[in-house]
């Protein structure tokens, strides 16, 4: 399977996608968003997720643009979907051990793949899209070759992976994270857990042939091929929410560098009152999988980071690229930096790498600045989405 993605990694392209989609973000979206017409025909959804994932465009920008065009009532469904992303982010920030728990489960499952021939064959066939299920194979091919899957296809795929093919859910989540351009520790891990019955305990998602036939526009017939029950997997109870890390205060009198990373490529809010002297792009490609991420994902993130750095470069005396803690130490020493500022990276590989850097005795102080949108919304994700949802009007009134 060779890769060819329609997603061009630039802010201009993100803004174009948004403006092309805006007329459809109202009642049309509510009525049509569940239809998956297949690769190259996802015209009823926004396809903004690769851009939102790395914040080439922010949630706030998208919400503002939508509310400029539609009433809150007409765009209710689309707004809610954007807030699902926000909710999952907040939920994981308040319970970071869930990410570590997933990584431990993945390491065990990966060890089993390497030591059990039968499991390795079944996992390999699923990832290659070489099973007896035409629909599943088609989604695997689409994901690998384009870096995108419709939400409904993600739900069907995850359900079939877990309940029909009976493969470990962590390996499926890993397959998605390696291939989705929008692959995101919070949305991906927690959505897979939701399908498996681990996130909303006892509640699973069962893919049904009739639902697939209807919403794939009759492209797939899977009668008598799918599991007819989805018994929930079991796992430890949710950890209680823990307080968010209190961010370090930025000091204005220190020689400062700006670190740019693909968890947040809208650094403008950091530069409103500060004048860092040097800009460094962080290129951290993995840290989440025992396997190599798809070149489509790596190239998209490198190019998006580079495009952002190029747009902002004129504000800095020097620029650099770093891929490791050692590179970051070299950059800080070379530039005599006393402080590094960055948009806070949420739970995931970048936050883990930067924690290692911050703990190094030679590192300057590292200030991860929390974006006001995150500061406002993350603390609200203490319970389920339906409780979180009640805060949406209040959040909107503060950000619009
Ligand atoms: C098993 C599974 C894994 C998933 N993995 C990811 C992932 O790694 N990264 C990711 O961004 N989304 C993930 N999702 C959520 C959702 O499928 C995608 O966000 C959505 O399909 C992106 O396409 P779009 O931009 O065209 O969405 P639209 O329908 O146009 O929605 C607009 C925006 O709202 C957000 N959104 C929409 N639906 C959801 C949702 N269910 N959960 C969270 N945010 C949502 C996205 O940011 C999206 O860009 C996953 C869903 C499932 C079921």
C-alpha cells in the first residue's frame, strides 16, 4: 500500500478547509455526518482533524468561525463534536496514568505478537487489510494510504478488531496512532477504550452489518460475518481526577528561547508580550509505539512544524532543529538560554520527552504555558461528557 494524502500541511490549507466546510457546519452536518462515502468522498464532515490535532488551527478559531456563520442551535452538533476532542484532552490531563496504563498494555500485547505465531498472523493480516472482511480490509487500506478515516469507519473498525477478530484493543489503537494524521493520545486511546467498554464501564459499541450497509451508502455487505455481541472488556476502575500541573511563571528578564512542537503550532499567543531570541523546532517522531510511525504521519508533522517555523522565523535572531534531549541541551547552551517557553504539550510523547529535558541538571527553566482555552476547559472534564456538555454555552460565551 503506498501513501497519498490529500492533506497539505500548512495553515493556509487549514483555513481553506475551514472556509470550504463552513456552509455545511449547521443542520447539514447533523443530518449527514454519519455517512461514510469512502476515500476522496468525505464531503459531509470537515476533515479538520489533522489541522486541529497539531493546532495549525485552534479549536477556538474553528468555533468562532462556525458561530459567525450559524446560530448556536443550528451548529449544535458540530460544536459538540469539537468539544468531544476538548473533553477527551481534559479527561486524560486529569488522569495521565491512563496513558501510561495503555502503554504498559501495548508493551505486553506487542510482546505476545512477537512470541505467538497465531496472534502475529492475525494481527499482521488485520494491519495489511488481508482478512475475510471486505469492509474492514477497505478501511485498513484507506487508513494506511491516506492517513484519515471517517468517524463511523473508526467505530466499525475498532469494534470489529476487538469483538469479531478478537485482537487486543491496544494493538488496534497503536495501528491507528501510527497511521492517522490526527493520531492523538487522548482522542484515540479513550475512543478505543469507549468501544471496548472500558471508558463508560459496561457500555460497548457493536458494529452491525445493517448499520454499515446504510451509512457506507451500500458499499459493504457484512451479514453473518460480524460478532453479534460485544461483551465489555474488563480493566481497573478510572483513577480519580488529579489536579493539573501548576504552570511555571514566565520571567521577562531572562534570555529566552521558544520551543515549537507539533502538539501546538499556533505559538502567536506566546509572543504577544515576550521577545524570545531563538526558535527551535522539536521533531519527535515516536515515543508512542514499538513500531515506526507511517511516513505520511512523520512527513505531515515535520512539514507542518517547518511551515510554522518559517512563518515566525523573522521574529527571532536564530533558528534551530532538535530531535532529542541532547539536541535541546546543545541548543540552550549554544544560545546561552536561561529560559525556554513553549505552548504546554498535553499528555503524550512530547510531554514525556520534555519532562526528561526539564529534569536534566543542565537544562534552563522550561515554562510550558497553558493556552487559555485549555485552562478554561480541561478542569471541567471530571465526569462524563454529558456533564461536561452542560458547560459548553458558558465556555462559548467566554471565548467568542
Ligand atoms: C476508535 C476511534 C479512534 C479515534 N482516534 C482519533 C484520533 O486519534 N484523533 C482524533 O482527532 N480523533 C479521533 N477519533 C475521533 C473522530 O473519529 C475524529 O476526530 C474525526 O473523525 C475527525 O474527522 P473530521 O475532522 O472530518 O471530523 P468532523 O466530524 O468534521 O468533526 C470536527 C472536529 O471535531 C472533533 N471530533 C469529531 N468527532 C470526535 C470524536 N468522536 N472524538 C473526539 N473529537 C472529535 C475533531 O477534532 C474533528 O476535527 C477517533 C474515534 C474513534 C471511534
